[in-house]
């Protein structure tokens, strides 16, 4: 799997529109001038703009070498079918690139699983247990939560004290389902039972309409292995 992933890295709020245009730049459906104009309109300071571009670069414009092919396959699926959610694709890149983003998503998904909402303070507390109780952990967790809200996953209610799940995004395109499944596996870093893929907490904003066992079996980038009687696990193919 990945070996050079940053420990935190995702330290800026990224509006969905910014991520969408960055993806379209990679798809040659927009230009860097279009992206720069968006950032100009946002009125970011010099330092904030630089950090924002760094995150956008890692997401779409200049992915880490081991994720370039993964990013290109996501973009190829989008170019073939522009109805694929750019928010879903950007989510996949974010969890594959930034373990910190993925851990926040996993916690929100797990804590909100029963009632559809959770306290943001609980997410902050658990992130501090993992990454240390420092100001940076709190601020960056907040940036990720704000980003996930912009990308349509949650609504920040009660002045940001509660996180309420929004209706899940339905992903029906076969290539998008396979690609997002691969993103989840890259985040998890190990094989996952096919029966558990749909319920992984890190994928809480999505519902897959395609049968996962069927999609996985057709993907050249995923591998199914039988481990024990009746247990099928899916892995990222080592090519």
C-alpha cells in the first residue's frame, strides 16, 4: 500500500467547488486559470492560498506518485460519465491520500451510525487521543469537518456542535463503485470482507447500488481471495 502518506496534511477547508474544478483541470475540462480565479474570488491570504493549493495539488493536480494511476482512473471514469459525483471522487482521493481525513470520516461514520448524528466534541476528543492533544489537531479536525459538510456528507447543526448526516449519495455507476471501494481499501490498508465493504464507516456518505461482489470480481484493480469457509476478502491488486 502507500508508504509516504503524510500524518495530517489536510490542514485547509476545501470547498467542493474548488475540488471539483481541480478534478476538471486534471480531466482537461478546465484550466488552472479557472481554479486560480476561484481562489482569487475567495479572497484567501497569501499563506492560506498556498496551503489550499498544496491540498488541491495532492488531491488532483499533483498526486503522490503511488496514487497517480488511481487518480487517473477516477478521472477517466468521470470523463466517460460526467454524472459521476465529483464529491464522491474527491472523497475517494482524500481518504486514499490523507489518513487524517479518513480517520475523521471513519469516526463521524461510526459515531453517527445509530441515530444519524453525533457531537463534534466527541470526534475532536477521539482525534486528540490518536494524534495528540494539541491546537493543530483540533484546528485540522475542524477543517476536515467543514470540508465534509461542504462536500454534502453532513450538516453542522447547533452552531457546529452537532454533525447530522445528510441523505446518502447514491453511487450507481459500476466503475465509480469499484474505484471508491479501492479508495476505502487504500485507506484501511488491508483486505476487507466483501460483505463489510458497504458498511465501512469511512464510506458513510455513500450507498452503492451495484452488487459489490459482482463489481469487485470484474475489476482489474481489485482482487478477491477466499479466506476460510464462505469468507471472501477483497484487496487492492498488487500490479
